[in-house]
């Protein structure tokens, strides 16, 4: 047991030292799986503050289910900042199949092309390694309209390339803030000058 724990620490310590980068935003593929089948999708994640991101997912099974999801996620580090767990929620829209039980005829009526609206929750783990964000998540969905089933869960794995590193994003934000401050300062100076010119 001691050796397992030691190997675990060495493994993640090695990962931490391998110039893995935090990310400002990332884009890649997400593979989803549930009782109905598998989906392939795009995942885009944008960091909006130190520990918060917005994730947009567009996924389809290229048959009867295509959905779009927008999720607000809160990240918490495990061991290092490059390995963390996250949780959150959001909204889902799409076109999905539905299964309705007909108790009278003892049949299950299958429909597809239903416009659906739902609420998503998400819990996942992610690791940033060599400019790529790998994640595993579980994303339950609660139906609001358009589908007979109240609840559907989906497990997913994602691999997203880092488009903008966190330090670059912060640098751009600082540059924008400095430019804004300079603009405010110069406009204030111009106001003062205009007052003296009038006199």
C-alpha cells in the first residue's frame, strides 16, 4: 500500500514538472456514452476567472440525437493546479429520440425529432499535459420539455488543445486594462486642459 501511494505521488509529481500549461481556452473532441448509444462532439472551454470556466458542447450520434450544451463549471485543484476536479451546471437544447410506455397496449412508443430543453449537471476530472487538456466527466440531464424520460446520464471523455494559455490570457487582460486606464487618464487631462483654456 505504501508503494502504491509513493508511485502515485511520483507519477503526478512528474506530470507537474513537465511544462504542462494552464489554459485560457481550449477546443477539442468529446466522446459521450449512455444507454442509448455513443455521441461525438466538439467541446470549447473558456476560463472566465481563476477557478471558473464556461464550456460549450455540441454533440451528435449522427442519427436521432443532436444536442447543444452550455455549462458553468467551478474547478478545484487536486495535488497540483494542472490536475483538478470540477462541477457545475447549465442548459441543454436539441433534437432527441424519446421512449413512451403505453400501459394499455403494453408497448413502448419510440419517437425521434423531438425538440428538447433540459437542465444539465456535470462532475469531472481534468489534467493539463503537454498543451492538451484531458478530462473525464459524468453529465446527467433532467428533461424540461420535449422528451418522455425525465433523466438521462452520460459519461464522456474529452481531449482539447490549449488555444490560449492562462498566462497569455492574463497578459492580454492587463494590456487592455492599462489601455483603458490610459484612455481615462488622458480624457481627464484633456478635461482639465479645456477648463484652463477657457479661462
